[in-house]
C-alpha cells in the first residue's frame, strides 16, 4: 500500500512544480498616445493692438504740436504731418501699453510625437509635468 501513496505524492509534487514553472502571461498596459510630458514652457510677450482712441489722442496731440511750427502754408503742412505722425505714434504707444502674453507649451507624447500648444492664459504647467491632450488643449494627467 505504500507504493500507491508514493506514486500519488510524486505526481502531486510534479504537478505543483509544473504549475510554478509555467510562464505567467504578462499583462500589457494600454499606451495612451494622447498622454505625454511637458518638455518646455515659453512665455512670449508681444505688443498688443492699438485702438482708434490711441490714434485720435495721438493725432490731436501731433496736430497741436505741428501747428506751432512755421507760418502760412508751412504751418498747415506741419499740422497735417503732426496729426499723421501723432496718430501713428499714438497707436504704437497704446499697443506697447497693452502687452499680450502667450504661453507656448511643448509636449513629447508617448507615441514619440512632439507638439506645441498655445495658451492665452497661464496654464500652470512646468517642464516635467505629465499632461493629456483633450479637445485641442492640454490638461494635467492624474
């Protein structure tokens, strides 16, 4: 009777060893191609747009200064030139006063592609942040 018990024990050990030695199937993670890492954030500051108000104020000021120069037809030419120059300068000055800031965020996505997304307001992103592309913009990834 010891012989069948010995055979059963050996079979059980062989089955246990075979189960442990069998390769486990690796679970593959789904790759998010809309996910990536911020590689650069650049803040670009450029002149804003001047409006009609800047042109009018500049034109009036330029005309007033131009009328102080010369006499007769020379005064008229100086007034017109002052108005034109003042209007141009007024628009430029107003544009300088209304600076516009843009944030250019460059991301390297998991699929290897690189893209730069423009923000009109500070996105609160820094280099190394994990992000996800959604609806043409970027959001922080969880």
